[in-house]
């Protein structure tokens, strides 16, 4: 099994969610995140004093998927989150040892 | 003189308007600080309301607005005829010659003393011990504000010489601006100043505060006529004109200089315009009010950058807005005063007045600003050496709200909130189990 983490633009969350649901992903975790990549952040001005704000708001989306589906899920996210402009985000996946459904105690693929 | 119910009613309303300016200032300043020190910033304004009111009743009114039996000392400070306001109560049914009871005049003047002290607090945001601020506010009002009010509005030396200050550009704003400069020099810079961002944490608060100040300022300026007449109307209208023009001018400067017209800019420009028109509002024509507003908006927008150039941490720009704005207003009077009831030599240079009045309009800011700066600096040093004026660097890092007041302004994080134990014990009482 794999954990797929995506950092995307906040306004793209709905598109990505819809695309993942259509693909058959049943659950996900979404959290607010902030960070920067190559483009850095933005500038704010207060009474003429300029502040460089490095960290820009992002959404962090986490999905557990079976090994065989992982590449497809990544493709779905990338396609749905793509705008072509700077700051679109990143997607990565890591292997997962164990998954347990808290309610039933099921393990592995049944727990997804 | 018989009590004039119209004048008395208006002055009671104007007094309430001016008092509202101090909570307004608390929002204006509070929004500009960081979230960890918003409460302390607002508490300094409310603290000034408490201390100055008490000092005013006990001896403030007396020192500012009664005459000293010795004429030499009377040039500098008033006497003791109204200690505890007792003599005013005894004549409560009589007027002071303006058609309102003396106590109403006293209440009106009290609100000016309060906001002048509160204005200073903007220079020392985030880092002053609250107890030290309370002590400072009483001593400063006593040694600086009450005498200066006597100089300019009582029977002191500047008034005798003929200086004009309609509603307090010199007494309130130059006075507070110079004191703010002195006090931020005594306390030193905030930890991390110029290295860490110290952005305003709540700009809607700043706009709310600026709006309350603007609203209350009509009582401040039009009320200073102490009557319901044409001059009050002129002061009211000029206040509106200069404020709107200054707010617009500040925005234009920002757009040209920084590329963006900001909400902090519109609030700051409005306050700069209000400050600058204050000494002049009852003496100048509407076109002159526009000119004063324009000067205030442009010059104050540039003046707030002084602290970065000169390296003093006047946290919320008391100097750039109040000292500079006050000087613009006081000096421009020397050129622009046109009021028909001013005698000829008191009019501005452009209206046939002489250089004498212009000289006085420069002397006022120099004398008041100089006195205020020196005495505040000495007073600040004495408090710093004895009880300490500044909180520890660690407390400043943590945030003065929680370290000085045991409160936080906001409780927004759900994780943090769930870590707070209730006062009734570590957990809420368990609900009785009900079998279905």
C-alpha cells in the first residue's frame, strides 16, 4: 500500500476531490498547509514598509491507495490540480507498512 | 450668566464623543500590533482613562484651569482652587461664562487629557510594563499635560502671548508626539525589530478604530468652540474636509511609491488629516482645510518612514502622524488663519496678519514639543531606573498579553483550545450513563 501526499493550490481542492471520487477513492485527509517552492511567496506593504511573505497558503491532501492504483491516483491528482502556472504544487508517494481501521480492527486493503 | 440649554446639551454630547475616541484609539493601535500583544495595547488606552480621570478630579482641572495667586507661577501652572472639583460642584448651577456649567467644561477637558496620554502608548507597543505605564500616565499628566494645557488654554504664558490652538494640535498632538519619541528612546527597540516581521495583525480593527476616532473627532474639534454657533459648524466641516483629503492623499502617495493603495494607509491618512486640522479647524476657510489635509496626507505618509532611517522604534508612528501632523496644522495657521473674528494681527500671513503670529505658531510647537520631550525622557528614565519600564526579553518573545495580563486575545486553534483544562477540574463532570 502507498500513502500519496499532494500539496496543491487551495482553489483546486474541489476539482481534485471530484476527480479522485470518480476514480473510486473512498476517503482522504485534507489539511491546511503553508510553504514555498521556487517561486517563493509574495510582498505585503504596511505604511511603506515592505514585508516579504515566504509562506503561501496551500492545501495538503493525503490518500491511501493500493500498490497497483498508486500511479493512477498520482496521475489523477496531477491532472486535476494542474493550472500550468507557478505554484501548482507537488505530489509524492511513500510505502505504508500497516493500515488499521479503528472501528473494526480490519487490516490491509480491507481497511481502506 | 444663565445656563444655555443648547450649549450645555451639545457640550455633553461632544464630551461623550471625545471620550469614545480613546476606546477607538485602542482599536486603532490594537489592530496594528501583533496578535500576542493586542490586549496590552488596548489596556494601555483603558488604563489612561482610569488614571487620568482620577488625577483630573483630584488636582488636574485645578492645575490646568484655575489661576495661581502668584502671577509669575501662573505663567507656568494653575492653582489649587478646584482640588477635588469641589468648588465646581458648589457652583454647578452657575456657568463659567460660556453658558454651560463649569463641570461640563471640566468633563470635556478631561477627555482631552485622557486621549493625549493614551496616544503616547503607541510608541512603546509590546514592551512596557503595565504597572510602569500606569505610574507614568499619572506622573506625565501631572507634570506635562496639566501645565501645558494651562499654558495654551488656561491663563499661562503661551495664551498670554497670543498663540492660537483651536482644538489641541499643540496641547494634544505635538505634546503626545514628542513624548512618544522620548519614551520609545528610553525603552529601546522591540526585540527583533527590523529583523522579524511586525505586521499589523488585524486591519479591520485599525479601520474600526480610525472610524471611531473620525466620528469622535467632531466632538473634539466642533466642541472646542464651546458653543453652538457658526464657528462650531466651520470647525465641523473643516474636520471632514481635511480628513477626507488627507486619507486620499496618503493613498495616492502609496499607489505611486509602493504600487498599492492600502487599508492601513487610508486609516493612517485619515488620522493624519484629523490631527493637522485640529489646531486650525475653527480659523480657516474650507479651501485651506483642503490644503492642510493634502499637506498632512503627503508629508505624514513620508514621515512614518523616518523611524527606519533614524533607527528609533516608534512602534505605531506616534511621531510620524501626531507630531508631524500637529506641527503642520499649528504652523499652517500662521499662514492661513482667516477667521473674521480674529483681530488683524492674529490672522495668517496670507490674510494680512504679521510675522508675529507666524512666529508664535512656530514657538508653540517648539516650546511644547521641547518641554514634553525633555520631561518625558527624564520621567521615563527615573521610572526605568526605579521600578523598571520594560518587560523581560523572554516575556516579550512569549507575548505581553499572556505574561502581563494572563490572557490571550484570540482562541482560534482547536488543538490549543482542547489542551486547556476547565476551572472545575481536569475533566468535565462525566455524564450519567443512561441505559436504553
